[in-house]
C-alpha cells in the first residue's frame, strides 16, 4: 500500500505500478510488461546488457552513486568460481524509506532486476539481504519468489532460455553497519557485521569469496526499465552523467512528507514547495540534508538554485546520498539535531576502527553535555577537531558519515552552539507539535 | 530442542539456501526466527543453533551480541519500539518516547511487571516520511500522536 498521496510532478518509472490493484502479484506484473525486459536480456550477450546499463547512466542508488554498468563490468565472468547477485535491502540510513515502498508495491520488479544482473555476469544465485525490522517485506518477497518459481521465472531453464537462477531472502537482525557492502557480506556469511579491507572488491571476492554484484534495491529496480525502453531513454529522464529518476523520501518539516519518484536534476525549491507542499506551519527552512543523515548539512541559502543530482550536491560540498531528504524548519535546534545524529553513529559504530569507535562516543558525550547547557567555548572547536580527525581514517564510510554532518553543523550553525553556553537553556525547547 | 513445524520448515529451507559448507550463513536468521517463537534467545537455543550450523556455542554468542534485534533476556509479549532518530525527532519522536515511558512506568529496554509490554528507544526503522513512527513487534504504526499511543498501549494491556 502507499502511505502518502502521489504527486503530479513525479516521473513514474520504478513506481509505475504503485497504486494498481494487487500491484505486488505476478499476474499484475506480467500484465504490465513484467519480465519482458528479462526476455530481451536473455537474447543478448552479457557485454551488451552491461553496455545498455552503462548507456543509461544509472548510478548506485544506495548512497555512493557509483556507475552501475561499470561495477558490473568488473566481475570476471570467466572466473571458474560461482558468481552471486546480492541485493542490499538493509535500508537503514536515517531519512530513507524508499526501498520499503519499492519492495512492498512491486517485488517482481526487483526480482526481474536481479535476473538481468545474473544474466549479465553469469551468476545463477542471488540473495536479498533485508533488514530485520522489515519482516513483512520478507514475507512479501518470499511470496513473490514462490510465484516466480511457480510460473517459471525463477529456477532451472527459465522460460526455455537455458538460464538458471535461484533467489533467496536473508534477514538481518538490527545493525546499520550491515548496509555497508563488505559488512553486509560478512553478515550474510553468519558473522559480526564488520567491514572487510578492500581490495579485493566484492566484484572479485564478495559473497563466499566469489565474484559478486552487490547493489541497492532501487538500483536493481531500475534495470528492467533500462532493458525494456533502452538505456538512452532512461538516461534522457535525468541530466548528463545522472540518468533516470530517484526515489526521494521527503522527511521532516514539510506539509506533505512522503516517497516521490523525481527525475534526477529536479529543482530543490520546487521539490520542497510543490511536491512537499512547503514548510509546515508557514515557517521558513533552516537546514536541508539531501540524502540521509550521513550527508553534510546545507543551509537554506546554500540550496538556492540547487537541483537533486549528484553533481549539484557535490558542488555544494554535500552528497545526493540515498535520497532521504531531511528538512528542518527555523525552530529546529541544530545542537540537538547534531546530538541525535551522533548518538545514532555512536550506537551503530561496529567498533572495528578506533577513530570511529572512540570518536563517535566522545562526540556524543560532548554534544550531550553541550545541549544540557554544560558546554564550554573550547568545546565548539573540539567537536570540529575530533570530527576532522575521524575523516578518512576508517575501513568503511561510517566514521566519515558521523563526521561530515557534524563538521557542517558546527561550521554553519556555530551561533547556535554559542546560544547554549554558560548554562543557558536550549532556546528551541517546545511542547510536542502534532499536525 | 523441539520447535513448531513451521519453524522447522523454515530452518530446513535456510540450511539449503547457501552454498555447500556455508551453513553458518543460516545462523542469524535462525536465531531471529527462533526468538520470535521463544521470546528470547536462551542458552539452550544457542547450543542448538550452533550444533545445526556446525559452529561452537561461543561463536554463536560472539555473533549474536553484535545484533540489536537479538535479545538474551525476555521481552514483553508486545515489544514497543519508538524511533527517536532525526526524521522522527523532527516530529517530536523523543517526546513520544518520554510519553510512553511515563505511561508504562518503564524505561529503555524495560518490561512491565506482568510481562505484557516491553519498551525500547530504537534507531531509524525506515518510516521517516511517515514520522513519528513506532513498531509493535514487526507491525509499523505511522504518524503516531500521544493520544493514539495511549489507545494502542491500553489495547495491548488487555489482550
């Protein structure tokens, strides 16, 4: 089901079946061009499939934005080892709830995406790693997978093409770090979710030390449309170097929060005002996070003229990230926001790298003290110093993810830290607001 | 140990889902699915899962202590999880959590005296656009107001 009304400004490619009766069933899928992209791919050479994905300018939708076609081309197809397709459905970046609606409303689109990826790299088995909290999605996926086996779209000699593919769901059990690709693979192998040193990258030594394609749910979900309508048509939906659409989660202080499919390059202002219905209670925006809590925070002035794509956000020294947009109004306490974000990273740091393990906890303690009115002037610089000393000093990006928003908040909202000095009560404390 | 036929079927499927010699992959899913049936992870369960996937109980304990959804102590029949992470915080999820604490008279990871309800302040659960959100066991509740939370908790107390 859908939890918010769609917007007329959406470009519905991945979400084209949302809202149809029984959109998750294989019958609906087959009646709406479902599995036709795989049929097409089955008649193509692997390198032709990868070329089509390269033409589409599809970039990884989990947050890193790595070109998908290039990632697939790194898999040594001639390796004698089995190859695997792994789906990252461990959606846990704060602000992000898009993979949930993709799986809930159209699980067969994801299954077809994995089939095409399997065909492209000569993989014959896939695992969908779903965060433990999304149990109902595992049930939806298991049902969809069973339907696909029953109708001959999974299993041996799929639809007479000679291609075999098995697909399994695998539940996580509560760990943000397992959304990081190498930690996910450790977890899939029944271990603690700690990152692996790279190289070798998963394309060469991934699941069970075999060549592996590992992408986000949304990335796989884009693949059927790319094969069906052509890579060029998908690319044309976006802007140069960023093809297609992005499932965008509007969260925080907007009137119409929700998950919307917007073409890449969509203007931020129009997204907030027209798709999101503007800032609630007629207030003004204070801060903007483009794609999950790991991204540097932007001020309202900085997002003037910005568009939702990889380059526009990089120019502003932030990131498009996962598509989890977090919008904060002018009554938000940025010290409290920084504290809550840091509490999260301190809780989720796996402890493998000391700068992250210690840094996140130190920062949490300082920010807790600060927000309670016990901060000193030297603490403000200390927060920035500790954060900068975490950057680039960890095996995986979690340390950076904790440091980047913190550095940006201290730099851009320093006056709010000063407002909390000398035991002054937080100027933004309020009663619960329900709208 | 004996489990329900449904859980045994689930285990059997899990143990054949991974490449030969990689049965350890089934460990975390087995623990979580078994916890759903037993309420929490007992020493006996640790030993049973270790035996079935071919590792030592120590290795199972080492892994399970990492995952926040795997619990070594009993939870309430209804485990109420309130998200207070950033997108929920912006909709006063922290105040909703405090409200739940007062209403139930328990704190983070506490269980009511009758064992009916447990409470946990949790990290982002993927309901950010429909904040503030809570989960009761595996069921999501979106746009939760304090009044709705009261009603929900009152209902859970009775059943």
